[in-house]
C-alpha cells in the first residue's frame, strides 16, 4: 500500500495538529494512524485495497465471505482517504445497517475527525425532513422510503459528499443506490456485504444481489473475498457444500472459498435430542467443557416469539439461571463473565471459539413469511460464528424437522413419529403451518392471524394504521401512582404483566381464574421433561385457590395467588418456568396497594356481562381479549392490561384492542388501556364508521401478506418443467368493470419473486379516468415499467400499448377460470371455509399471481 508522506517522514507535529490524538497517547501516534499500512493483510485484501486506491471507478462492490475481515478493510480505506488523499472527514459518509458494526466503525474512525457512521433510515429521515414529508415524526421507515422512491426526481442534492461507504448492502433494497445517487451525485460508492448473510431482506431483492447480477461493468468494479481466517476448514467444507447445492447462481464464487484457519476441526457436530432435559444437559456440559468466555449458545426463536409466546431464549436462560449460571440479558453484548445466549439473527457480526446451535422447530413452518433463501442464510449465520467448533442439535421427531437442513448431507434426519391425538394437532396448528399446507392456495391465501401476530409482524400498512387512529377519540384519563419494577428479562416482564392482569380481573370478578382448572393436554413429547413440573404448579395453584377464595384474601394473599397462577399459565402455554424475587414480589404488593382504588373504580357495573380471556374472531383475524364487557344495552368495553415501559406500548395496545372490537363485529365501542407502569390509564371511544372502509383495508393488508407468504414458500427459479417469467420492472393491474366502465382499479408491483406491493388503489370512476389519462404513462416512463400484466376482470385490449399483457380470454368467465384451476374442488377437499371475496380485486389478484407462480419460474 502507498503510505502517506507524513507517516513516512515521521512528522509527529502534523499528526497531532490534524487528528484527534489524546495527549496521553501522543507517543503512539504512528501506531494509531499508521496501522493500515503495516497490518498483515491477506493477498486478496491487498489486491482490493490497491484497486480501491486507483479510484478509476464510480461504484466499488465487495462480496465478502463471513469472517473475512470486510469491516477492518472498510476502516482502512477510510483512513487512507483521509491521510493519504487528504479527503476531509466531512466529505465521507459511512452507512451501516448492523448496529454492532456501526459502533465498531464509529469507535475506530473517531481519531480521524468528524466522521459519524449513520444508518440508512437516518439518511432517509433527513431527506424526508427537507422535502417536508407530512408523517415525518412517525416511525414509518418503509413509508418514508416509498415516498422518496415515488418522488425521486425531487430529492435535493448534496454535492459535498465525495465517498459513500455502504456496509451490509445485502440488507438494503436495490433502489437504494438510485436514491443515494440522486442525493449525493458527486460521490463514489463503496458497497460491501455478503449475499449469504442476508436475513433482514430477501436476498434476491437486495442491492448487493442486483449489483452482482446487473452492474454496469464499465463504471462498477466487483470483487470477491473468498478466504476466511475465522471458520475452520472442515466446518467451512460443510457450509460450502450446502450453499453450493442451494445457490446454483453462485457456484463459481462458493467453490472458491477457502479457510486460512489452522485450528483442527471435526466439521459440524450434529446431534438429535428427544426432549429439553437432554438439551439442558448438553448445554451445561458444553459450557463447562469450553468455558463461559469461549462459548456461544444460539437458538432460532427469541425470548418473545411472533405469536407473543416465550421461546427458546427464555427456556434456556431460565434453566441456566436455575443452575447458577450468569446469563447475558442483552442479545448483542458479549461479556466474559456471563454465558452468551442469543438468537441466530442477533449473532451476526459476532464470533466465539465454540458455538452450540439449537433448532427445536421447523423453520419453514414457524416463519411463514420467510423464503428458503432467508432460512438457508439464517443457518449460515449461525454456523459461521465459530472459530474452533460448532455443535448443532435438532429434535428426533419428524414433525419438528426443518427440511432446509437436507442441504447439509451430514445432518441426521429424524425418524421418530410423534405420539399425538386430534386435540394436540389442532392446538399446534395454531402456532405452526402444516408442511403440505404451504403449497395449497386455499390454505395460504386464507390463513388467519392473531391480533398479536398482526402487530408484531407489522402486517398492517402505515396508511391503514393512520386511518384507524383517526377514528379514535380520548374521553378520559385515570391518574395513578407510578413505579419501577426490578425486571431484568423479557420473561420477567411477561410474568409481572400477567400477575397484574390476574389481580385486576380477579378484583372485578371476585374469583380466581378458572381457565386452567383442567390441563389434560400439555404439549409435544419434546416437552415431556416439563410435564411433572407443570402438574405440580397446577396442583399448587388449585390447592391455594380452593383454600383461599379471592374475596376472602388480603392483598399479600392475593399477590401470592396471582403469582401462582401466572407461573402456571406461563409454564403451561410456553414451557418456561419463572421465579420471582422477594424484592420484586414486595414491589408488586406495594404498587397493587397504590392502584387498588383505581381498579375498583374501573370495575364494570354488571360483572355478569364481563368475559375474561375471551376468544374472538372474524375472517383473517382471531385473538383472546384480556377483558370485555359485552353489555348489549350500551357500547361494549374492551380492556387491554399491560406492564410496559416501551415507548410504542400505547399505539400497539390501542390497535390490538380495536382489532378485537372488529372481531366482535362492532364498529363503535370503548377501549380502556390499563398500563400498570404508566401514570395515566387512558380511555377511548372508537367510531370506525368515521373511517373509509377500515375493515376492508385491514383485510386487504392481510390478504397481501398471505399472498407474499405463498410466494415465499412456492417461488422457483430453476424448475426445468416451468418456463421463466422475467419479473424485472413487472407490474400487475386488475379491477372491476361496471357497465363497460372501469370502476375499481389496483396497480401492483411484483417487486421480487417473494413480494408484491400495492402502489395505487382507486374506486372512483373520475379518479380512475384521470389516472389513466394523465398519470399512468408518466409513471410507466418514470419507473421504467417494462410490462403490465392485466388481470382477468379487465377485458383484453382495454389499454393501448405494447407493454400490456392480458390474462383474460374471450368468453371465459371468472367462475369458469375457478373451475379450470380446481379452486372450488380444493376448497371442498380440504374442508376449508371460504373467506375470500371475489368482489374485491385483491382477492382475485392474489389467486391469479399464485397461479403465475405455479406456472413460471420468477426470475430477475
């Protein structure tokens, strides 16, 4: 590498005058600034750095293998620009997606001057602010991006930025480069990432994939980092073989991977387990063998899962704590004095000598919206964290096997058929899909979702949420005392919330909960080690409740009973066993005493109409309401009870309560938000009749989600029995005709093989005519739309132009089309209830795009 002249000349005065070197470290100025020029770079890194220094490029792309040192190389390039090329720090922009990597870069470049790594969303926010975007204050990052993409020609330029470093480019959509070019027209761009670690975004939608596949080679230089010093050779061989089989597009890259690690390894060590008792023992042995400081435990479900249930992080953590191990509470923070327990996706950017992975469920069925690309990459991230060894444990039961693992030839295949009954199957179906159902349109397009899932997965669009919130009017606040609880983990927060929910509902009903009086079905054999403990908790609560009627208890006894019920509830439904410290129990008792009068004051006048843990549902949505007063003489009252310090608790709780109101077929009702940790309990009147077709907007969002889930599980790229359909800049249009006039129009983009988005929906004839006459052609040219497929409800040749392709055939009705594709027959065979509505374009569009997916490989 060419060395800056002031370092070669040993010019200490220049260094101290121009860089942020503390006086106490002045003697080591050369080591602090000159490290990039003495660092033991590998040959491929030196070659990339030399090519970078030529600066004969506009875009510089690096596809980097895991553990290859890409972040260190980025930092070295920034040092070189500032010290050798005299580029001002203010003229360099660093954009990092991963928080851990962003913090690492920030710490190391601080010495150079005013360079602050930013997230892409902060850049988007800055531009939206300048463009006076009306919903700026809302955390609607996706909507802000859409706004900029739609108004890209209006983005104000910043000429001062000369270089942009974009890390983790596999987690950003392909339009990002166009946006940054418009914002920073004078900048050269360095784009770095790893396709095989794309877990935040579908890999084929990503900027990195797009550049590698479609880059202009005259202005773009593309390099590959193929050597990893982190992952031992035999482990790399196993990962390499799996990815070579899975990604035929990148076989030339994958086959070139090599490891410079000198650590001897056995490769991936696979094992099967029959239950959590075995897993707990294996994890303990693993930690004791390798030591806390060198061990990493990774699972694939977080502390709180999408369904609102507690997952493997909580299960493993509670067991280790009971055994006396100190366990981290921050999934990104590694400490040498605590067991590092995290999820596979949270471990990206981290490494340890020895890694133990636990996959207790089928990834494909639990994450309905993840394509097999993301699932394979998730496995890759987990398996590539190790520097010496990796152990991967999976269940012995066939129904818990993840088919994506078949790409790993050495992975054992489970052979035990679970013992089950009809009740157990129906219960588990609420949490997981059934594997064969993933390929059925009748199931996937009509999949129902819990209210909790809808909010946690952010299925509702920002616009739908805003329209709902416009129908909300606060009419009162209940002021209460506030407190802080000694809560360390997610499961403790759930436990405390459930304790207060029990106390409040029991105060109103004057009886202990009865929903767990019998517990005949406990769960899968995998959890058999927990069955006796759950029965013991059940016995303890039943004895307590029968011996101490709620109305006869003092506050301390009520707390004891509520704790007993909450522990049983969490153990039964989540297979997690929580303890509560004397300090926390005392805090709960004290706070309950402070808020008791407010609880009594809020008690519904007629408790006979009050239902607790009440199941509700309409097509596409179901849930369990904490408490609802079904008084038919007045508006119903829905109560949501929380213990939360999170800033977004209010909106989520309010939206959840409103979804429950819709599930009760109500358009007008009251909602009471009781957050025990908040000073104010809030009371709202909801009038959905003020909104514009809000229930239908919610249905539309859910149907679009279901469509994209179907595509995620069923899209193909290399099926020789199918023709290819190029979806690059491909759009879809459908609508409804009334007396030969288009009265409803929806324009969709097939944004990727797994994602369809709605751009415009118009249901007014005048608006549609204006759109077709004045806007459509401009949009087609501006967005470079190559082709629009027109759905079967719009007659052929309705639009002029060679960019339209029609699915409608002469004299073929929609009913005959359904007959052709066996839709009605499949509905009857699967005994599925029909909840789609062919009156609405989104229902019919979903089916037509699914059929295209069945007939074609979606390629870009």
